[in-house]
């Protein structure tokens, strides 16, 4: 059955229609992702980010670091991007576009923090 009353056009589409395949059937075969449930990968990324942040703060506090401003800023950034990953992963009520923006911001932030962390090893400000 063609979608919205339009017949398939073109030789390939006609050949597929001959075998009983059309766009309506292809659409029915795809899962409905408009209201997807929680994303386990995003939740895992958020939890791992928060655990890494807590371990980082624990190590810094054990060493008696005196430059608390730099440590605090980095810790807040990692925690906020981890919370974004948790929100994007758990908030199934959000639209697909909103979840995409939230998870994209989380990915970009966590990757940026990791790259800055790699290049800052051994550097003292």
C-alpha cells in the first residue's frame, strides 16, 4: 500500500513493489524511537564521570593542593557534564532533538575536559 496515495516511481521502486515491498512496509519495520527509554550508555557515562570526579577530588585533597581555584573549576566542569549525561540518558520525556543537544553538550564537554587534562599533566599554572 503506497503512502499518502502516491505510487512508487522508478524502475527500482517498481521492482520492489512487485515483490510486495513499499515504503509503508519499510516504515512499519523500523522501531518507533520517538519516545525512547533510558540510554544505558549515557547513564553509565554520567556515573563514571561522577566517580572519576570524586576520586580526583579525593586525590587532590589528600595531597594538600593549595591551588584550590583551578581544581574547583575543573571538578565543577566534569561534574556538570556528567550530570548532563545523566539527564540526557534518564529523561525519556524529552524530545529526540533536546536529548541530542543535551547528550552532545555532555560528550563535547567531557572530551574537552579530557584533552585539557592530558595536556595539563605536569604543568603548573
